[in-house]
C-alpha cells in the first residue's frame, strides 16, 4: 500500500481523495486526510446553529466545466435547486439593482450625478492611463474616475484592506473583463451585455447549503476506507533530499504532536506560503513568500424574525458601515431555516485581517455591531433579533497585491522541485479559485500523480481567471 497524505478536507482535498476512488486506486493507496477544522468543506462548509444553516459566504454552484456539473449532479441529484439570482448594492442609503437597471440607477444617482459620471468617463477616454497595472487605473480607464470613486473604491478597499492603487489590476481583469461604462449603460437599458458574457443570473444551490455536498463525499470516502483526521493540523515536514519523508501533525485539542512516516505522496491544499515555510526554503524565498498574504474574513450569523428582504445577498458599498455583504439564507433555500420558527438566517460578512481590531472584537461585540448595522441599513428593527454567533475564517482570500506574481512564480518553482508533493486548491495554489476550480485541481493533482502526464497540470485551471462572474 502506498501512503498518501492529503492536507485539508475542503473541496480540493476531498476531490483529490474522491479521484483515487474513481480511478479504483483505493485498494493500493492508503489515503490519510488531515483537516484542522472539526468539519469538512473548507470555506465552502455550511454551519448549523440552533436549527438554522449558514454558509460562510453564500456559495453559488455555477460551473463552465461539464465534468464538475456532472460531479455536482451525481452527489446532489434532485437536491440541487436552480435559483434565480436576486442581489442588490446598498450605497448612500439607497438600494441599486444589480445587475444595474437604467431607471433604478438614474433615480438613485440623480440626473446631475449621472451626467457627471458620463462626463468623467468621456474625459478619461481622452487621457487614458497609459499603463494600467493597478486596480484604480484599470477601472478609471473603463468607467471614469467619478464612477470609480462612487462604486468601486470603497467596496474594493473593504474587501482587500489595501488602497486600490496597491492592488493589482489582475483582480479587476478577472472579474470585470471586457466590460466598461458604455457596455454597462447598454446592459442597464436593454438587459444585454454586448461583447461580454452575461452576469450569472441563475445558479444552482443545494437544499441544505454547500456543506451538504462535502458531507456526502466524506461519508462515501469513509465507507471506502479513506482515513479522516479532523481537528488535526499539519505543522511541519521531514525531508530527505528532494522528497518529503514524514509529515508532522498537531492534534488540535491536546496540542500533541506526532509524525506520519513512510509517506509516498503528499497533496496539499493548505496556504502555499505556509506550506513553503514548513519545507525549509532558501533565505531568498523565505523573504519572497512574505509578500503572499491572505485576507481573512468573519461572518456574524444572525437569526432574525420573519424575512426582512427578498435578495439572496446585498453588497454593501456604503462606507458608513463595516459590513461588506449581507446574506439571507432563506432566500437561497427555504430548507436553510428551522421552518416552524418563521425566522431567517442572515450572514453579515466582514472582511478583515487576522489580529486586526475587527478580528479581535469579542463575539458579543461583533453580534451587537452586526445587529446595529442591519438596523442602520434599514433591514431590521431592534426587536427582530433572536440570536447570533460569530465564525472567523483565516486565509480566505489570496490577495493579488501589486507585485504578487514574482513570489508566486518562485513558490511554484520551489514546490515543483519536491518530487512527491502536489499542490491544489485555492490557498494551495494562491489562486482566486471558486469551488469548481478547486475541485478540478484536486482531480488533476491525483491524475498527474498517477499518470505523470503533463496534461493534468493543475496550474492550467483558471489560468486566465476569465470567470466573468461579477461585473
Ligand atoms: C465569502 C466567500 C464566498 C464564496 N462564494 C463562492 C461561490 O458563490 N461559489 C463558488 O463556487 N465558490 C465560492 N467561494 C470560493 C470557495 O469557497 C473556494 O473556492 C473553495 O472553498 C476552495 O476550496 P479549497 O479546498 O481549495 O480550499 P478551502 O475551502 O480553503 O479548504 C482548505 C482546507 O484546508 C484546511 N487546512 C488549511 N491548513 C491546514 C493544515 N495546516 N493542516 C490541515 N488542514 C489545513 C482548512 O481548514 C480548510 O478546510 C467563496 C469564498 C468565500 C471566502
């Protein structure tokens, strides 16, 4: 039996283990999955609190890969519901339809401001930024300076926690590719997107949230003999020449360390920079990986009476509150809530850095803050709150800060030289992957290990990042 260690039981790690099953390789491979958390699913897990379900952030199931769609279908069958998207943007005490609609945008912005936006765009067309490697310049060239300041700056800085002139344009290019102000206007007027793909107007969602998928995969694999070690964090490695010979694991509850020896292969989905720091990198790389940083995130789950708004989620661009996005899970699936109680589960999402003021606030203070902000936005009254809790997510977003490419390239080169190591997933590849990308990288990592065929190169997945999910 060959011994394979998989680090992380998120979508990528589970997909990797599943691929061993699909390829009928479980009879000659002993698979051990180590997962820090007590639950599988990674960032795509669903939390259950007092009969109400919460995603860490609402997770749409949308994919361009037929293979992944089939995978979803195989596991979820009739429990995968098609949902029509309803989301809006909250800004300056107003709700903007999103995707924008002309009448609503014009009413909310007013004629004067709309004219200023158009004028500012026109001026920028005559003096475009020649190089547009940062987010602010990339957006200004396409939408004008005024609209950049109104709509893009505050939200983007909330998400990433750095000024937009230090954020790489890659992120904008991935998410808003092939779109500009004239196209936005045509789209708002006629509901068509000339020259670019449409915003995803419908998506699938599992009956009990995304966690349902990952629990099902876990149940199948467990039955097939895959070993799940939840509450176990990988904290180091032993290397022999250019290969990993042992994996060092910490039992979270007791803090006890132990070593898994005789490892034939390792598939890692843990954050790439952390992985490298455990692999005795040369001094120059040690410095380089400090430039790869992750943005963290916390969600305040609130149980709220009745159902205060019809959207699945609302983007909060308004800078007077810290919340970045508000989810209403009853509108994702009615099965997310305890039905007898006539309440809904609301997720208040805050982007932060581990250890910053927001992150360090007590749970009670965060619940109170979230309640107060929901009241300020006008979506709930004081008497509507039933209960609340907080969930913090470290390493949620790989930050495409200006200059992340070189350390990433060096990191890729370093890990590829370790003979029995494969990386995959979002943090594992430091790539802004969605679930489907992560799952596919998990499949590829195993196919590559089994066949050594370079066509299963994980780095080819989501390479262009042209996902066009958000505009
Ligand atoms: C707010 C938000 C909203 C999102 N919305 C969508 C959406 O609508 N649709 C969509 O498709 N995708 C969405 N995503 C992306 C999706 O969550 C990720 O793409 C997916 O979860 C990545 O899977 P992964 O396995 O690569 O990584 P993760 O989900 O991060 O899983 C990695 C796992 O590794 C574990 N781990 C890390 N270090 C160690 C260690 N040292 N030892 C042991 N275990 C370790 C972690 O605990 C984690 O469970 C969203 C993400 C966020 C943050």
